[in-house]
């Protein structure tokens, strides 16, 4: 069961995602959480303290979502992995839209606050570990390199869907083509290297 602090942070995340950083005030978070005035300031004395707590809460929620996906995932083919990543993309741009938009708002804020960058990098380490394992399972011999290519492509797909929603959004085929292309290219390079 979530604590009052987490309830406030989740309300703040929704507010940040749907209305942006400027809308993030103690009073607005109190209202969004349906709690008495002053509740947010009892936990977070300043707007900066509130934002810093959001920066910690967003990856916690994202990891929970990814762990739910990971618990049911052991891809053996690029198509298996593409289906899972497409489901994650649809969820990120749909059910978890506010959370995803909050992450992008935090990324923009990190361009002005360099101290956030290390925290954001640390938060993705476990997700990256799963992702590299899945890439290895589907045939990648350079999963660290492929992680960045596929991850950046996936981020772009989600951002585009958030900005210009397509009711029929299903990136499965595109993700599968990308994964197959990366793995086929590395196999061809390996064959050329061994044949020379």
C-alpha cells in the first residue's frame, strides 16, 4: 500500500507529465492528490525538494513496470523481443503516458541541472542489464552496443506517439526489422572477418 508521501509524489508526477514544470506547485499537488492544503509542503519544504523526490520516484515506478514485463519475458527470437518492446512502447504512450512525459520533463531539466544526469544514468542500470540479456538471447554478440541503438529508437517511437498519437500504434514490425538488421549485420561482419 502506498504511503501518503508516495501518493503526493504520484500526483506530482501526473501534474508534471500533463502540465509541465511550471504547474508543479505545492498547492497544485495538494489539489491533485485530493489532500488538505499544506500536505505537500509538510513532506517537501521547497519546490526543488519536491522535484528531487520526483526524480527518485519516476525511475522507481518505471522499474516496477519493467519488472512486471521482465517477469514474463524470456525472448528467444527477435520477434519475441520486438513484441515485448512494442507492448512496452504502447504502455508508455498510453496507460503510463503521464509517467513517460514526466521522464521527458526531467530529462529537459537535466540539461539545466547537470547533477541530475548521474542520477538518471544510475536509475537505468537494472533495466539496461535485462535489456542486454534479452539482446544476447535473441542472437546479439554486442548487446551493449545494440542496447543503445534499440533503446534510442524505442525512445523516439514513444516520443513521436506522445506528440502525434496514432490510434493504431504498433511498432512491432519496425522493431523486429531493426533487431534482425543489427544481428544480421554483425553475423555478416563475423563471417567476413573469419573468411579473411
